[in-house]
């Protein structure tokens, strides 16, 4: 778990912001969960 947290914290803010905006758009468009998981 420590490594996962460390990798998460290593993501630059700009990249994290883009990931969050994409996730928000997917939720807004009601993308199926299995499709979202496939892209992770």
C-alpha cells in the first residue's frame, strides 16, 4: 500500500487534474463502470 500511495503522490498536479476532469466527464456521460475500469 505504501508504494501505491507513493506512486499516487508522484503524479504531477497537471496530470492529476486531467485525470480528474476525464473521470468527471465519464460520470457525467454515464459511462459503464466496466468500460472505465478497462481504461485504468
